[in-house]
C-alpha cells in the first residue's frame, strides 16, 4: 500500500525537554586551605630532639610572660619610689652634723672640723673643667644611660671574679646615678637610735650585697625619672665626701685651694675628681704626690674622652695643683683637738650647726715649734728613736699660742701636751722656792747642802741625794736652785711646810694629787705639760694664777652674738710681786750659769728650770722670755728610761730652737726681775759628814743672821742678870 499524502519524517523521540538557555558559569571557589604536607618521617634525630623543642617552646612562653610581669612590677616599684623622692633643694645638703671652722688670733681660718659644707652648687655653676673631670673619671656614659649601665656592671663582675671575689663584691660598676643613690642611703634617713654615729650609718649605707644592689638600681631608675641628668650630678657634687671633713666640691675646693669651685682650673679639677674613689687615700692633705699621680690619671681620661686637648693635659701635668697655704700647713691638729674638747660637745664634735670658733692660735709660733722639734730629732737624736716630745707655747696670761702633742702631725691622736701625766722632777722646785719667797725668805738666804735623814712615820727613814752624789755645804737659795740641789729643796720644803708648798702649786694650776711625803719637793707628783707651763706663766706675770685657754669666742655661722666667750686667763694672786721678781731672777741664773745653759739666747733674757725624774724616764725644760712661756717634755710613752738625756740637754735644745724661731725679729724686752749689783755668794765651808735627824731651816742673809746672833747674846745676858 502506498501513501499518497505528505509524510512526516521519521525521527527518534526526544528524551529531554528543550534545554533552558545556559547561564555564565561561576568560577569554582578556590580552596584556600593549605593542603597539609605529607608528614615527613622524623627519623632518629627528630625523635631525640623533639622533647627539647617542646621544652624550648614552653620556656619561651613562660619567659616572655614572666618578663612582662617583671616589667610591670618594676615599673610599679619605680613609680612608687618616684613618689617618695623629695624636691632637688632638699637633697643638696645631706649632712647629719654640722661643721666647726677655727680662726687664729688674727681671724684667719687655719683649721676645720666636722662636715664642712661650702654651700650648694649646681652642675651649671661650677667650673666646666670640674664637671667634665667628674664625668670623665666616674661615669663616661653618664649622659647616655638610664641610671644603670649593664656594660659597666658586667665589666665590674668580671674584674671581681678575676680577682677572687664574689661577682658583686669589690668593683661595683656603679654609675654616678647609683653612687648618688648610695649617698642618699636609698632614701633612709639617719636615726641616732639605730646608728650610734654618722660613720656607722654611712658604713651601713655602703654595704654591698646582691639585694642591696638591686634596690640601688631601682632607686637609680626612679631618680632618672624624677630629675634631669644635671640635677642628679648636682646632688652628687654636693653630697660626695672628698676628705678632710669636706662634704661636697665647694667645701673641698675651699679647703684645699682656698677658692670657690667655680674658679678651679684644670689641674685642680682633676685633683678634686681624683679624690672620689678613696678620699682617705687620695686627699691632697694626706699625700700631695699621691693626689697628683691620681690627678694625672683623671687628666688622661679627660683627654681620651675629648674634654681637654693633649696640649692642655701636658700643661696640667707640668704645673700640677698645689695646696693653699692654710691647707699645706695642716696647722694646729693637737691644738684644735684640745680647743674642741674645751667646749661642750654639742657645739663642737656633735654639733648639728655650723660653728665658728675664734682662738688664740698663732700659726707662726706653731711652725716654729714644729720646725724646732724636727730639727733637734734630725740632728741630735739617733735615727729610729721612738722617743716622743711635746711643746706648749703660751703667753703670760694663759693664752696658748701653739701646741705640739707628739712628733707625728695627726688629728685625734694622743696629745702628750694635755693628756700625758708624768712625774715633773726638778721642774717642780720653783714652787717650793715660790712658797719660801712668799713667806719672807730671800734670794740670798743661805742653807747648808749636807746629808740628812727624815724619819717618816709609817715609812721609815728618808735621805735625799743630789744628782752629783756630793754635798756643797753652805749656799744661797739662788745657787741651790741654779744647781738643782735636792737636799736644799727638801730642807726648804720642810721649813715652810709641805702644805704651803702644795697650796702654792695647786693655786698656780697643778691640778693633780700631790705627794704627801718630803719627796714632794723633788717632783714626785705627776702633772701635764700644759699645767706646768701654765703654772710657770703665773710666775712670769708677777705671781697671779692663770687658766690656760685657747677659745676666745664661739658663735653659730651667720650669727653676730657669741654663744661662748673666753673661759680662762689671769686669776687670783698666789705669791707677792716681790717674791715673783726674786724667783724669776733665781730662774734666770739657772740659764746663765746653772743646769739650763743650753737654753740661753744671745739676744734676750731667758729664765727657766730643768727637770729630770728618777731613772730618766722624763726630761723637762720649762722657761720664759718676757714674751712667751714655753714648756718642753721628752720621754717614751712606755716609760722606757732615756739614755743620756736630762732636762738640761735635748729638752733645753728644743726649747732654745723653738724660742729662737718664735722671737726672731721681735722687740727685746727685759724680764721683770730683781737685779742685784752682785750675784749672791757665800764662802764655801766644809760640809758636815754626819747625818742629822731633822732638816735645818734655811738661814737668813749673813748680815741679818749676825744681827739675830747679837740680839740672842744680849737677851741671854739680860736673862742671867734679871732671871727668866
């Protein structure tokens, strides 16, 4: 069969519906996650180091957390310390005690004691050379660090360990800021209840322990936050101790150079800065050459750090710093100690104020005494001798002009002029004759030098002997004193009464227990050189007692009204002027042709008396011109006997050298004494050989004695005629 119509073509049946138009395909989202790398096999080493890696990570996490906490704590501690710091002005004068400035008889400063403070200075108002020297010598990175120098600390610890010490003992590597923190005692104030002295307080502040170094660093950081660099340097320059009692650079500059700190030159600045590490060692008053050597080191540091040129360094070394005249003299150490003790301690040694003391001191006379002592020991005493000597120079009113307490010039040492009580020997005899003259005996009264014995109840027989071991028979009292005859001195003492002799000596100023027996007349008692010299001054001034004194006025610095005045001088009369004039004549003869001839001076009159104790343990010469009374003692501190030394020997030599220097070029004034036309003399008689049991009284002058004998004869005849 066939199709006649139009036929559709045969096609396959569509399975799907008509597709919708396609949208633009979105890009596939990229997977941002890293594909984990395939784990590598750790191997043997990996397994070995794995625990260490874990431990390191753990330590790191702990460390930065601990460090963060520590920084926060440190910051808090610094902030707290910051709040406790006072204003700058309150820190410039940190002394716990005041100063004592001593003026001589002319009003010139010659010594200082206590903590001297010349007044506050700042880093801006001192000489630039001084500021640079301090920084160069103590902390060259001062203006670049924050108060603590890790480099300096590490270097110091390395040096300490190399020298066999603990790391923090010895060199501290401290910056100027840390040193200032020490000077402030880390803010701890001086408390007398806790520290018995300022020295112990400062020693406690200087303790070096690890804990204290930590506190010091903390305090330094707080200071750096509170103050500027120049303010810290100013505190340091005002508080640093520079030897010689000087606290701060102003006081040190005045003490050593006699000028303010703003005027010091480069060599002086270097010397001051050089004192800082060890004030007792490098103070120029202790050893000037050592101070100059240290200053040379500071100059080198200044040149290396660019503060001075090589030419300036060379010039400074060629002309090193020298001391002022007053500082070089180091005058009156023993005198100053004595004057300081003569006033209340709260105004001298323990003063909290600045005190000015006017004194009787004469630097020219002090130099004369010191030079005389040195000359005699260098030229007449065997090398290496340990013998000591003391000298006192005094005016007739008791004003002490100079004092040498021993051969070494030391402060605070044993003062043999005021502290050593020694037997006086024949130097005591003038008081025996003073008592006799005051009771009517005369310079030409006679007495027999002969052997005799005194029976002392409870002690037995006492028989005085002469130094020459012989007896000279009849003699005047003048000759007896001139030749220092022991028997005559005892006879005179027994004749006038020991109580009278003790009374005269005591009133003249011998303030010690005097011997009870007849040996009183021969100086068996003890006294100090100052007392003996003062007693002789009473003879020179006409018989009036004196109280030796050195202080004439004490006042507070800045005040006009004195707190204290002179406490000494001429006192009550002890013997008559006529007795004193006779005694001075007798003592004059001791020097012209007696035991003290080595004390003679060519240009002026001298009177005095020698003294030598038993076994020559002490030798004295005390005498005077019309201007000065000078006492000299010589001996050993341990009472070792002197070899071949008497009072008329080396002590007289020291006396002569002292007075010759002291009176050179001064007007000559005669001694206030009697002047007989002829020296008193008696014809020698044969001394008695037998001993007597009682001392015979000195005889009156022969003319007076003959008159008495005639009267006795007449009275005896009349008595027989008329009866008794």
